C-alpha cells in the first residue's frame, strides 16, 4: 500500500483544523472499506488520513424530536440493530441489511457510504425517498444539505474540501411507509445492478429513488399526479428519469427492465404496507 | 511509526507499526500469525477475517494504527489448552474443509456468530458467512459444521 500519515482525531475541532490545513491532500477515514481499497488500487494517494472514529459525537444514534440522527461514524450494523427506529423507515433497514457483508457492515459507516458517492450506494435510494438531510461542519461553520442536492456526479459530492459530514438526519415518516429492493448478480455479497426505494406519505405522495442507473442515485418525486396503482404511468415517468449505461455488471437495457420490475414490486409492497 | 497497545489472543502487546500497514500485514508479517490468510485484499473474500472487540472484520481493510487499544482474536486464539475447539472439530468431521484457504476466516466469522448468538438458525449462519467465499465445499458442509458446533457448545462441551 502507498504510504500516508495517519492522524487520529478526538474532537471535531481538531478534525476540521487538520482538514483546513491539509485540505486537498487529506482524506477522511471512517470505516475505510471503500477508501483503503481505492488507495490500494492507486486510484487515490492522499498524504494524510484523518481518522474521525474516535470523535464521540459522530457515534450518536438517536431519535431527537421526531428526527432520526445518525452520526457519521455509526456503522451499518449499528443502524440495523437500532431498536428505536420510527415506523415507516423500513427502506433504510432493508437497504442496510443487504449492504455488502456482515464483516464490512461492522466497519462501513452510514456517512462513508454516502460520501463515497458510488452510483450504486445502497443507502442512497432510501435516504432520498425518506427526505434525509446531511449535516456538515467546516471551519466556516455548520450547514445542512438536502440529500437530493448532496450527490453531484460519480463518486463526487457537493462537500467542500474542508468540510466533514457529521450526521444524517431523517424526519419521522408519520404514518408513511417505505421499502427497498436490490437486484445483484448473486444472492450474497455483491454490488447492486439496480437498487431502488419507494416511500408514500400518509396522504399518498409517492417518492421513488434508484441507484446504478445514472451517475448518482436519483430521486423521482413528480409522477404527474399518477395514482399508486397506475403502474404504467409511473413506469413511464421513471424511464424518462433514468440514464443507465452498459458496464461489467449489466447492460443498460437489462437495467431498464430491472427498474420496471423493481418499481412494480415496490409499488405493490407500499400499497400493502399502507393498508397493513 | 506509531506506538500501539493491543491484546492479541489474550496476550497484551505493545509495538510500533508503520502507519500504512494493514492489520492483516501486521499479523502475518510481524507477529508470525500466518493462520489468517490474504485472499483478495479488498474485502470481497473474507479469508482475512479476525475478531476485533467482539466483531468480525476484514483485517485487510483495517489499518494497524486503527486497532490501538483493541482486543484481537485470530484463528490461533481458537484453540483452548492445546485442544481444538468444538467449532474446529466440527469443521474437520463434517468435511467443511477442502483446500482450507477460506477456513480460518470462516471459523472466525462462525466464532463471532456463536459469541453473539449461541443458537443460530440456518439463515443467520448464511448471513454471518455471506462475506466468506469458499470455492470448494459449496457451503453446505460448513453450515452443517457451524450448526453442529453450536449444539455441542450449548451442551457445555467447551
């Protein structure tokens, strides 16, 4: 592996100071399950790795005034095991449960999954349909970014070079329901060929999101007033929203078929859950 | 170099590590704990699985300086008083080992599972070893071995 300097941070102040000093030469190290692979492959060669895991406040996982706060360093398995998840957030646990393998989920963090910004990231679609916000900090202060504005391009986010994600905030669905589905080449540990999430509010507003069919996970929330059971119209809207490509995992054509297939199953599950 | 203190298979150890070493590299090349294997080196195969603070992880994706203060169990820590554990014995008896390269990681994933759940269902076993690739056995004997070991350990054989 390439050499770098490993910097362990115990406070957010320390982390943003270091990041402001080293900005483009530094990378934030959370779970490391994507970053260390990309360093090993020579795709990036940061001079400094800033380990934010020792910072206590980034491990918060709690319901605060109807808002689920997931600290950036919360691992995917910790999220799955969280007992106080509000009703209607099934999409997030369903996605977390099929993200990579058990070992990876013990290291991989929620913050890392979105900051890595893979078009196929499994937590992208559920966070998009649930209307999550990304809370960040830099020396210039704190801000929150709606998740639909967070992803910019393949592996690129709208984070500034000196900015750190501190938490992901998800509003309680309050009577709404959600679900997630993933299509991979094999049943076990694999990247998504297409992943998808859907959510409906109590008064019937539909949001759907898809991964691995565009440069970033994409949200579709305007279905021209189509009803939930008007599958044909909903699928039409989806086909215009996606722009899949051929790659080693699947062809663009196959991905289009999968978006349609997953969308139909998701709509069915959502209708069942609304009645249940 | 960074100075770290770890507990490895029950033994406290203080040592200096290079900042870019992985835990896997530290175990194999500096502590001569070569039971842990390197397969893919990128978190796909699970051959390098070890238990850190009670949780199974891929040691190829953890840096040595990150485990400062942690308790680490490798396949070398699975034996007790010079005897194979019920898990190791069940793997041998059930034909869960063919070439053997995945076995140390597989046993570590199984050990971590039995630590958190002494009576796992087949689905829970499959979930626990989903990150451990085996190209020989077809997994069935491995799943049987883990079930059998769980049963024996629940009956206080250990």
